């Protein structure tokens, strides 16, 4: 990592060489050779002045939305079923024909809906070299507490042709904050930025919903529903969904397996109960059948009619016959075959 070659410049030192002055930042001399490895957190740098506008020690109020957006986008990515890459403070550079740095800016977060195959040291989003430019991020987030992002960096991002810019002014009270809290979405079209009520990259996610989610003390059910809705819509666009996310797919599989085990156990309990009921019913029917056969056998024996095996073969039908009809057939029949014929006539 490159060491600083100079101490922070005074306002008078920096002003003659650059028209850009960022509130909440201090100008620091960083040469063209050093900017690639410079480890300071800066808003903007250009080769003409070799001045980096370094961010003063970031406050928790500034960093919280930056970490919160990572959590929100990660949940959307799970519902979408495809990973979404997030980079915090990664430099977006413009380079000349000799691949030397011309201008560089560090947003608070850069979002790529499709993760780059190779992660470079800096994202070169504009270049005079014949090599293809690195694709710009789909969304750039700037948290605006004290710096004047709209006036100072909007034109730069427009020259980079960044598709979408979110500027978040947190709810946290700040004595030096000059703007009302809220999130503004800028979409790049026809060479300039225009304000939008909803994100283009995250269809259906409104500026109001994003701002509310970034400033909640804890995740609300409303935000959960919004993230699920947006992630589902994005998944439909690319033909994927929660089952394509390894974490959610595993969780759903484990849940289904647990539910299946529980269902089987419940089924066994219900089966035993049902078996007991069926057993009692079967026992009742068997008792009725045996009682009916015994009655027929006694009546036929009293009339000296020989009982054959046909009686047991027709046991189910005899048991199902009305009691009076069975009794009449047994008293009126001439033999076993006549008894069965009389029962058939009743059917």
C-alpha cells in the first residue's frame, strides 16, 4: 500500500489547482503512481491536480446505511436465486490511452447484479484504450451526511455512464446536515440523470421503501415482505428463484424432511388409532357373522337338514341379509341348496 507523500493540504493550497471542493473532506496530495495502491478513503481524485479529497474519519451514522444495504441486497439475492455482488468503497476509475489514471471516485457501495468473473484492483469504467471498458456497477450508493454529492459527483458519475445512483440522507440528526432525510434514485438516460420513484435495477423497490429499510432499528415485517417481493420479481426475469439459492434450498429441504418425519409419526399415531377403530368394527362384524351362522346351523339341524361347507362359503352374504329373511329361509327350506336359493331370491 502506498504511503502518503504529503500531509493534508490547506484549503488555499488545494483551491488554485481544482474547482472541486467537497464538504467533510480534506485535500491530500496523491500522485498518479500512488493512487492505485492508495489505502486512504477518498471521495474524488484527479490526475491534473493529483489531489484526493479524503474522507474524514467516517462516523457510525455514515457507515450504518452502508452495512445495512449489504444485508438487504443479500436477502433479495436469496429470493432471486442468483448472487448479487457488493463492493464497499471500491474505486471507479477513468484511464487514458496509456492506461494511466485520469479520475477516480470511491462511492460508499457498488452493486453488480451479476458478479464479475475477475475482481480487478480498481473498476475501470471508462478508458481511452482499445480494450473494452470494465462494465460499470448496476447501482452506486452514496450516503450523504456532510458532502454535497449532487453538486460534486453527479456529473462525474454521468460521465462514467453509471446506470443508477442512490443518494441516501439518513434519518440520524446531524448539526451540519443541510438536507431532509430520504433516498433519491437517479437513473441515467439520454446522457443525463433523472429522478425515479422506483429502482430500475431492482424493479418495484421504491425510494421510500429503500430509505425506510436503511433506517430501521430492526427488520420490520413490511421490509421482509418488500424484499421477498422484489427478489421474486427479479428471479422471474432471469428464470430463477429461492430453490436456486444454496442456503434457502438447503433450509427448505431440511424443513421438508423434518415435516415429512413429523407427518409420518403423526400418520403412525393416526394409523394406530384408525387400526383400533377398524379392528373393533371388524370384530363386531365377525361376531355378528358367527352369531348368524350359529343360528342357521341350529335351525337347520333341528329340521334334520344337513349343513354343508356351502354355509361357510356364503357366510358374508348370510351375515348381510336381513335377520327376518334369513330366519324365514331357514324355516321354509327343503335342504341347503334350497336355503341358499331362497336367500338369493331375497337379494
